[in-house]
C-alpha cells in the first residue's frame, strides 16, 4: 500500500507561533505610519501634495491637503471624449498653497454624512461621469495607527512590573504581601 508524498505535519501551536512572530513588527510599523501621517498633517497646511495614476478614461489619486487624506477615483464611460492627460501612468504633484478638492456639482451626487462628525466624508457622483471621493482627517488616521504601539507598550509595562514583583495594575511593591496588592486589591497571579 503506497500513498502519495508525505507532508510534514506542523502542530497548530508551532505554526501559530511562527505566524505570530511577524506580529511583533506591527507596533513598529504602525508607529512609523503614525509619524508619517503626523508629518503629512503638518505639511498639508503649507502645500497640497499627492500622486495620481491616469489611464484612458480613468484617474485615481491620493492626496493630502488641509489636514485631510483624500482618495479620488474618476471614470468616464467607454466611448466618451474624456482625456485625463498624457503620458499615462503615475505622476507626483505639489501645489502651494493647498487647494480645496471638492466633487463637481451634480443633482445625482450622493454623500454619506453619518460619519461627518468625525470629519470622514464619502461622495459619489453618478454617470455619465463617475466620481468617488473618500476623505479622512489626518488626526483620525494618526489615532488609528497609534493603537497598536499603545497596546504593545501597556503589555510590556505590565509584564515588566509583574516580573519585578510589582502590581501590574498600580505598580505597588508586592514583596511584603504575596497574596493581594494592599494598594488596589488586585490578586497576585503566581507566574
């Protein structure tokens, strides 16, 4: 009785540890992205900068202007006389002072306003020209990217305090009270 080639069986726990090892890069990458967004936020008040990709009858772009990161997608229907300029491909641009980027007015424009309290916008204009725009404030992006480094720092601080004999909740010295923290009442977990 012969069977096909044998595959090495990796236990789930070992495979999970191998895959989870890459999660250690997440806080550092997230912190770097937070710093980049904060730098772009400051620079966006002095100038508008971005990149757009052009194709026949299509334009996609990403821009930072006046404290907002914006993605724009413009499409023309086949056979229209649209021309987004050549040569086609990627182009970086810079305007100083920054210019407002608003969708072209149209009665068929739809907007999501349920997140407008946070400054997040979505606009879409219907045919013949399809125009989509998503705008997110830089402060919201920075707040999102700072979550992973903050969680990493809190976990590292808690582990460091626990390993040195301090309460992970309040930081009180637990050498005199091995069962419960006298300061906050947190039970001591034996490690």
